[in-house]
């Protein structure tokens, strides 16, 4: 039987989530995605109109199929948590069952179980502000969208994950070394995500024989990264200073993720794995 993957955080064909979906599809997995509610309409329309057909191409020439797109807002666990203004917001009102709990229930209803859970989402409303100028609500919002969202996803999907399955998330080295510009509590959120990877690896390993790892990825000019503002500078810095003097492709992160959730990585859990052309190993700029 082929594996089934749920990938949270795909809303276009530029980010790491899309690349991971492609790598998993190329390896024969069935692909389900969770798309942020406000981005759902445009993503589904673009998909339907063939706007992504070129980037849906897999190495064997076939096109990646997405079995189903689920609306998702990973900052809400269940309907009781959704504030009135969000409920009635017209970008949300057109969709239903998009809290984490409901998304897991819908996937269970439609497909019964999954083998692979991917968390490829983050949000920090004050990311452009230095930590020293970040508000409490901005900091907590970054943690909620970028760290607790993974705890919640694993909590709700674990019961429908087949034994031997695996999950993966995406982190960034700003968690462990200072990257000026990655503010608003996003560095804190990534530190929490990496620590949680270790604790959840133990808990999900013991509870469901599920592995939990995170990829510390190098810079990519995704939609989310462009919102931060300094991504072109980081890409250039990496190109000039990393041991491997080449552009980092989203597909390289996709391939590493496919390895980490596959049986080839059956003894790897609780790890932060760098996929960054080796940049993390450098102590000085070249
Ligand atoms: P992306 O824009 O492709 O992905 C981020 C996704 O998160 C978007 O699809 C967005 O709609 C979704 N999202 C935001 N808030 C959400 C919510 N509340 N509920 C559900 N979905 C929500 O950008 P990306 O850079 O590929 O980001 C994917 C992951 O990779 C993130 O965790 C990011 O921090 C991480 N990462 C990115 C870089 C980089 O340079 N781009 C480097 C290291 C790690």
C-alpha cells in the first residue's frame, strides 16, 4: 500500500510545502494538503485553471495529483476557539471545518488514516520588529502560529497516523544563533519548535511509533520569506559563504523531507537536520 501524507502550509507553488509535496508524490505517496483559509480560494482557482501545471511536473513526466485540499487555520484548535470577528469574516465564512480538530476529523472521514504529517507553516505578525520592540500579543501570535500549531496538529492527527509513520516540520537557524531581522518572536518560536521536536519525538514514539524531526532549512524566496523583507540578502549571503557555492533549491529540502519520513530514516527521530548547503557550520563570513 502506498503512503498517504497530509501537508499543512501549501498555498502556492513556491514554498517548501509544495516542494515536499512533490518529493513525496514522486516517491509514490498520496497527497492531501491543508491550505490557510484566507489563501484557499486563490490556491484552488489557480490549481483548477492549470496555473501550477508546469510546477506539478514530476521527474517521470507525470503531474502531481493533490487528492484533496482542506481549508485550515492552525491557530484554532476547535470551533469554540474561533472569535466572532473571524467566524464572520468573509474570507472565512465561505469555508467550514477548518480548525485543526475538524481538519483531522475530515481527513479521517475521507481517508481513514495517514502515514506522514508535514508542518510547513509559520506566521509572525511583528516579524519585521526587533525582539526588543515586540509586543506580548505579537510574540504570542508568532508562537501560536509557528510552534503550538505543530503541537496541535500532531495531537489531533496522531490518533489517525499508522504505526511506523513520521512527521516533519521546518525550522530556521535564527533559533540558535542571532539573525538580525528575524524578529517579532519568530526566533523564539523556532527555538520552541526545535525543543518540542525532541519532546514530541519521545511522546509520539512511545505512544504511536511515530517519528518526529525538523529540517533547519536555508533561505528560500518563498511568499512568507518575502514578507520578512531581507530574504534576497540572506540568499546572497548563503551563496557567498556556504561550503556549497550554489543556490539552495526548494526541491533539495523536499528530497531531504522525503528521506526523513521514509523507512530509510527509521532510526532518526527528535533531530534537527540542516539542509542549508552547510551554511550552519561556518563561524565567519568568507
Ligand atoms: P510559504 O509561504 O510557502 O509557507 C508558509 C505557509 O503558511 C503559507 O502557505 C501560509 O498560507 C501558511 N500559514 C500561515 N499562517 C497559517 C495558519 N494560521 N494556518 C495555516 N496555514 C498558515 O513559505 P515557506 O518559507 O516555504 O515556509 C514554510 C516553512 O519553512 C515555515 O515554517 C518557515 O518558517 C520555514 N522556513 C523557511 C525558510 C525560508 O527562507 N523561506 C527558511 C527556513 C525555514
